[in-house]
């Protein structure tokens, strides 16, 4: 991938990186382990980003 990216693409990638973070530990503890993953969490090998 190019080093210099268009601003729009850079912002979209940053947004996806933020949403890809895991659930906080306190949330897992509070729900007794029922909530472990975020619905929007993705893996870089399994699913690609839309341009």
C-alpha cells in the first residue's frame, strides 16, 4: 500500500481501527463473560475493508 494516502481513505482506516478494539475487561466482568466480542470486530485476514 502506498505511503501517501488520500485523506478520506486515511480517515476510514482510522475509524475501522478504532472500532476493531476489543471489549473492555470491566464489561466482560460485569456481564459475567456473556459479552466478549464486539459485533463490528473484524480480522485483517478474514474480511477486507471496502474502499
